[in-house]
C-alpha cells in the first residue's frame, strides 16, 4: 500500500506536468492545418518518437514482455514480424508519404487517398474517412475502458472513476492543441519508455546473475527449466502447427505497411526530406532497442518468478521493476508506463476527429462553392470534443464485449486493408479509385467473416488440456468434471466461451481464473491479418484489371 501511494503521487505529478506540456504546445496552433497535422512542419526526431509511442505504448511495456514471459522463445516470431514491418515502413514508405502529402497538400489519411485517386476521389475519401471514424471511435472507447481497468488494478480506483480520470487527462490538451499537442506529449512518453526498456534489462541481467534463491540464474537456464514450450522457437508445435505459429507471429508485419492512419499521419507531417532521414534513423533505432528490451524483460521475469509465479503475465514488467529498483525510481518508471498506456487514446481521438471534420468541411465547401474553409480550427476542436465525450459515454453504456469485438477487427480490417491501398497507390500506376473502393469493402467484410467465424481462433475443451490443468492445480477435480461436459464443443467467440465456463463452474468463479482457463483452451487458426492482406492484394489486382478507369488520376 505504501508503494502504491508513492506511485500514485508520482503519477499525479507526472500527468499534471504532461497535460501542461500539451497545453503549452497547443498555444502554437493557429490554423486548422496546425491542428490536424502540425502544419506539416514536424522535426524528424519528434515525428519518429511520436510514431513509436503511438505504435507501441502498452504493447511494448505490457503485452510483449507478458507474452515473452508466458511463451518463451516463440514470441520472437511476433517481435520479428513487428520489427520487420516497422523498418520496412520507415525505409520505403515514410519519405514517400511525406512527399505525397506535400504534393497534394493534404492533412489527413483519407484526404491523401482521395486526392491521389481523383477519378473516384469523393466517394473513396468518404468511405475511408467513415471507416476510420467508425472503428477508431470504438477504439477510443476501449482505451477509456482500459485506462479505468489499469487504474483499478494498480490503485484500487473504481473502474468507472478511472475512466473519467483517463478522459480528463487526454481530452483538454487534445482539444486545445490537436495533433501538435499529441505529438509532443508522445515525445515525452517515448523517451521515458525507451529509458525503461534499457534500464530494466541491464539491471535485470545483473540481478539474476547474482541473486540467490530465484527460479534461475540466467535467461537460458530459465527457458530450459520451464520446458520445451519455452526453450524452442516453435515450442511444442511441429509440422503444420509450427508453420501456423511462425506465420501467425510474423503476420503482424502487414499492418505496419502504411495502413494504420495514426502512424501514417506522422510520416505525412515531417517537415522535409532531410528531417525524414533523421526520423527514419531514430525510428528504426528506437524500435530495435525497445523490442530487444521488452523481450528481455519478459525472460528476466521468467528467471525471477518462474513460469507460474505471476497471476497475470502482462504485469511482468511492473513486477520486475519493483524487484530491481528503489521505490522512487520504480515509481517513475512504472508511472511512465501507465501514462503511455492511458494516453494512447489521444492519437486515436485526433485521427478520427480530424478525419470527420475534414470530410464534413469538404462536403460543406462543395455545397457552398467556397474555396476556403471558414472556421476550420473551431470545427476541428468542436468535433474532437464531441467525439471524445460520446466515446466516453459509449464506454459506460455499451457492453464492453461489443466494443472489444469491433476493436478486434481493427488491425486486419483497417490496418492490413489500408496497407494494400497504400502500397498499390504508391507503387502501381494502374491502380485506381474504383479498385480501391472494391478492395476496402472486400477487406472489411472478409475480416468480419474470418474472425467471427472462428477461423482465426476458436475455443474447444479437450480432455488432455483439462487433465494438464488439473495436474498443475489450476482447476479442481470438480471443475475438471464440469469442463468435460463441454468437451469438443466449438466456441467461435471468447465472450460466449467464458460465459459458458462461468455457467458450468459457478457464478462465484474468479474472473481471472476464468480468463486463465479460457486461454488454455484457445485453438489458433490462420490469422486474419495474413488472410485479409492476401484477399485485399488479390482484390486490388483483379478489380484494377477488370474495372474500367473512369479517368486519369494524379
């Protein structure tokens, strides 16, 4: 409790300073372009750090270390896919997107796609814009829910109050300073993140080499002691299963190829070609160091606590930091991690708000015939405020399973679909607007079909896995008998499966135990990320060749 209080004090001070910094940066916003894309005058270092903080946040600090702790070396495939995608984007796409944004004088992702495909620009821009707004609207709501849960877990604050706190942190400076404020608060977050991801592994490696009485005296020893599933690159999987594991991990590559608007707008905002090179170097270096550090933290946690030593693997990073550092230092590092997770919502909010504002502004200009958009800055701020408040209300009144189900479609349905659009737009001159519209519709519909149909992942109780859980004292003999009643039933959705588990094991069952049991019975299929990319790739080629081009495009 004493430590929680010290973390809470540091947390409040840090976030207070962060909000003030965001508001200060907002003073420099004078126009709608400043608000939407920082006037396309971002220095390379700011663009790179902001893009990395936006792209990673809770993933680099909680998700990846937790997965490395829970699965051992098999998580290397996911890390390899992510790093390869990020490096590819910085080397081959970032400078091109910067140049294209300047050439077409655009400030949003949909604005660029629409301008680039002038033949169907209006329809395409509206489709892209409303797709982003719809999915990211729920994504912001999910971030509010996640912030409330994080504050509840760490400080015992009621989730409903935690959601309000999360909103109160990010909404003021996002409304006031828009993209500029978001970017420069991201810079602080990314800096503290990389400090954490360097300090913790170095201190941790020294600690496990010299500390007696822990699970293992080194990472290699910890992996070997934890079993074959930890110490081999494909775990216990062989043949087709091993191929699925490798493919599933590496498939994260495809989402980074320009298809995530919250990252692509950072590329578009870079000041000039010289700054783009600086951004590329910083972005790549940050990524390699951060991913190596995140994996190492997970494996250090394995050496300290053992494979069954933590109730929730995703909290291995805070647990390791608490073990390694004095309370004051640990409080600062953990505070930075919490703040980075909570403030992820600002990037999603500003992208969706400016997309909607720009689309409505364009429509108004087309009706009035005015060349200049009047009150653009005011409209941006009003729409940002409205979307933030509606998303916050939605997170209170809408079932969380609905929100998270929609969000689960984002990486494949938006990221991988739009990656194909960006790649073909940049590298194939024959690709046109009508083909882009067909590709987007095909990608979204296919993603919904693939995930909801259980082809990416489903849940099935088997006697072998239930026996293993009984042997490890995860479930009781009574629970074992209850689970076997469900043997070989296929569940395509996690919520439905966990509801059935709750029904069979009793309503008084611990939700965390239900979560642990459900994850044990997950059956991996072919990831939607890979399949959606392939389907969109094929759709783009076929539709380009068979659908006539209505006119020339830029």
